[in-house]
């Protein structure tokens, strides 16, 4: 079992729709959870971080965490073509040093 | 805020050749530093991390090595490259609790 799993996609949504990206993780001791956006050939950029159960909203983005189900998701409202990218989920291991375990990413395509 | 520099930006090397990738950090001191590799179509794989000068922890046994000769310098090396070493290498710096800075990456192609 992979430590952090994501559907590779591509996830195709029309412009203006809600894109829902999902991630599951295996380490129950995980403390921190991150969503990154990565354009082709570029470094990842942090979109959201979440540490406690529930929802966290930032503009058009909402991260949702359910530690009991070991599940974290990212919702993108009013999707734009510029949101087309690969979205990486990363989980911070218990034990410090900020080590992150990344999923393989979900490719999102927003079509006009 | 921090700035992470990596060089070279791109590199094409033959199998069996040596490798040296460099990462330097500006704007902070005593960061935790990480080398990640991203193979084509894959997620980021943690290779090494360092919490201080001369302190290196390896996450994945392989033909790569890392060194931290100075507080803000992190080097990834290999004596003999393999085809499987091809990928996008990222240097990451973190500050407690979870602030992260990513370098621009080095695209390595081993032929």
C-alpha cells in the first residue's frame, strides 16, 4: 500500500465548475497535510495546509481533512483554465523534521 | 523570506558519469534541507534530509549521496549515474513548524 494515494486522473472539469481532488494516507500518526499545484516543468507551489479535522477555506480553495478516515481533499470552486495543473497531496510524518510524503499527483484539466 | 538556488537548471549526462547538484539557501540560517526527486509522471520521492552541517539522513538506499558542507549549502552527488537517476531534482528548505521553500529544480537526463 502506498503511503499517500491519489487518483492520477486526468480529472476534466468545465470552466466555472467545482473540481474535487482526493487523497488518502496510511500513517495514522500524520500531523500535517498539504496541497501543492505543479505546472509542467516547474516546482510545486503550496496552495493549502491543514492540520485539524474539518474544512479550511482560502479564496476559491477549500481543504477538507478527516483523520479518522485518513482522507484529505481539495475543492476548487469556479475552476479556471489557469487551474489546469497537477495537484500533489503531501503528508507530514510524525516524528518531526518536517519530512513530507508526497502522492503521485492528480492532473486537472479545466476546459473552457 | 527565503530564496533557494539550484544549479544547473538542466543536465544531460551519460550513464556511468559522475554527478554534482548544488543547492544554496538565502535569507535564513540553520534550515532543514531536503533533496527530492520526481521521476516522469511520478510524485516527489524524498532522497536525503539534513538538519545541520555534516548531518545527512538517507531515506532511500541508492547510488546517490548528499553532503552539507556549509549551513546553507546542500550537495547531491553520484559517482556513477544510472538511467533510473533521470528526473527532476528539487531542493527544499523548511522552517518550523511547516514553512517550506522549493528551489527551481534541476532536470537531469541520463542517456
